[in-house]
C-alpha cells in the first residue's frame, strides 16, 4: 500500500486496527492521526492532507463522543453524513478509517470514572460554559491515542482550548515524547465563517448572520491597540447581541496560557468567542499579534 491510498481500509475494532498499525510501524512507516466526530468539511480534510503529506499512513477516526456533550440535545442533533465522509476521506488520501461503536470505546459504560487533572484549563471559557466537556474530550482522545499510537496528531486551531487541553494530556501522560501535536490553521468559508459541522444546522438567514462572529473578532483585532480591553469586549458583545446572538463569552487572552489579559503589555494574544445563533452554538478565535 502506498501513502496515496489506492484503497481506504475501515476498522471497527480497536484490536484489528492495532494489529494492522503494528505491522506498518514495523515497516518503519510514520503514522498521522486525525480524530473527528464526522460530518466532515474542508477544515477536517485540511488535517488529512497535512497528515498525508508528512506520514506514510494517515488514520482518521469518526466517533461522535457522547461524554463530551454536556447538552444531550446537541448530541441528538449532531449531523451524521457517513457516506459523504467516506468519499471525502478517500479522495483526500486517507489510508485508514477507524469507525468504532460506543461499546468499543466505552466497554465499561459512558460514566467516566477516571478524572484527569486539567487545572484551570477545565474551568475557564469553554470549560465554564460546558461543564464536563473537556473530561469527555481527554478521555476519548487518550483512548484513541493508545489505540492508534500515532507519530503525529493533527488538530485544528478552531478548537483553541481543546488543543491546549490535549497538549496538557500529552505532557501529563508522557506521550509527548512519541506523539507530536500539529495544530493547523482554521479553515474558513469564503465570507470568513469558521467551518464547522454545526454550520449545516443553521437556517439560511442564521447562516448569513453567523459570519458576524468572525467579523467581531476582526473588529477586536483591528482595535485592540487603540481601545481598552474591557470596553472592546463590551462593544463586541453588543454587536453580536444586537444581531440576535446569545453570547457565552468574548475574551482576550494570553495565547500561551489562555488566561484573560487586561491590556496589551505582554506577549501574544488571542481573541475567542462563543455564541448561540438559534440553538446552534458556534465558537471561533483569532490570534491578535
Ligand atoms: P470535530 O469533528 O469537530 O471534533 O473536529 C475534528 C478536528 O477537526 C479537530 O481537531 C478540530 O479542531 C478540527 N477542525 C474543526 N473545524 C476546523 C476548521 N474550520 N479548520 C481546521 N480544523 C478544524
């Protein structure tokens, strides 16, 4: 098999996947891994392309992880487009699709027993609005990493805090010695809206308004050297609220720690936003400097 997949192999069982990947590793092949929840778009596919460019074997997993949904109705409505996903992955040069069922990933049930210590990362921003979310994320990513044991792990900057949480997981488990986290830029629609599986749930007029999250982050980027941060965040929130969004947060944070900052005196900054348009929760972020 070449890295430019002539075929894409699907596995449902972790034991079969492990065995296959062990053989590939013995042949000295590097393995890239892209964990996803499906409903794939160009953002996901850009991660597959990056993996295919830099590894001989690219593995994608599709698993809608129930333990990271703090809102059950969000889980129920999560889009599933498996046939399309398979076609896109094949075309992108993915070699292996891992499609586990819930019993494969949660043999002892979905009640989480092991608690990861993620420190403050778990309680700020996404963590504070989605209690338990990151415990679900690290649990599933840790299990997937133990199954795939990739050389390179590809994740999107779109989920900025998630990348930081996974970096912390790699550090705490010592996996960082074997697995290199490769964070890829956010892919956007032509108008700037960050691509997201949830975008397909937006009605046409909601979709038209959704781009305002990106535009508001741009507004922060254009003004953060001129306007005080508290004032700027207030104005940004008002822009979104006036358009009909329900804002969870708009924050300007230290890009390395994600802790909020009050002024422009220190190092790199990131602006982050989360807001509902109707019942669809959208997130985005932009590096400021
Ligand atoms: P998800 O299926 O939402 O769990 O996302 C799977 C991976 O794709 C995560 O690492 C996301 O950060 C990444 N991703 C999602 N949207 C984008 C995007 N617009 N651009 C780049 N990567 C993305």
